[in-house]
């Protein structure tokens, strides 16, 4: 739970507002608030009731996930995609089996892609903000936040317009109904058909990206 006063020893001038953390991590403000509520980030409140988040806890959160703090500081800067680098694909999937299967497929059929992975929704949001990938593969059932909530959060960010999204899921059409609010007009791959359908969809996406 966030601390209710600055007696913890944090100096307000060295800490962040919730909005500043959201910009630094490339997340929605609500996602940062959830991280504070879960105790993933350490926070306190000023006498005026404004929440401040300890800079050290943000740096520690990034460090635990292998992200250099200096790299994350550039998230809020507009990204100019370099023509010299390979297109980036971010896979957000918690199953090691499907991580390995998709990595194998991509390595065999799409060697031109630079592939990155996240195993839960919160980390996926942070990595999206840092990487600004051209392609995004998202599972629906994820720890942290579910894929539909993650997609909704990403859509609130202007840079998401530059990414192409494919959803991968073990849920059948009926089981996906509660998540329909986020899946409209999004291509969905049912995991039992992943090997057959994902390469076809991804080639279509690559073709559209090349023409854009």
C-alpha cells in the first residue's frame, strides 16, 4: 500500500508522479496505479494528497526485468524508426511451451524479425513502451492483467497506431465473448491451429507493413 506521508525519507524532488512513471515506462496511468496497489512500486502521499512514487523502486522494478534505467528514460521521446534495424515483434505470452513454439516458428520462417518476449501483461506493457515494436502477439489469459485489458490500455497510447496486432489464445469463440470489447477487427489465432495459421497471418501483416 502507498505510504500516506513523506516520513519514509524519500525526497519529493527525486521521486515521480504517477503520470511521470507512466510516461517513463510507456504505460497507461491506470496500469501504474495497479502496480502501486499490488506493492510492485513504493509510493507515498504528500500533505496535499498527491501520490509520489519512489524513483528507487521504479529503477529496481526495471532492473529486475533486465531493462537499463537509462533506456527506459527515453520511452517518452518520440521514436524514429531506423531503416537500418530489423522490424521488431513483441510476444506477450506466459506459457513457456508456446513461447518456445512461436520462437521456433519465427526463427524458421521470419528470420528478418527481431523477436522479444514478455511473460505477463505488466511487463509486456513496459516492454512495448521501450521497444515500440511493429508487430505484437498477445495472449488473452495472462498474469498481471489479461490480454484484453492490455490491448485496451495500448490503444490509449498514440504510438500504438504504428503496431500491427495478432491475438493468440486457447479460448474458443464462445469463451472469447467476455473479451469481445477488445478483439473487434483483430485477427485471432486459436492455439490448436497456431502452426498453420500464425505464419499466414503474420505474412499478411508483413506485406501490409511493407506497403505502408
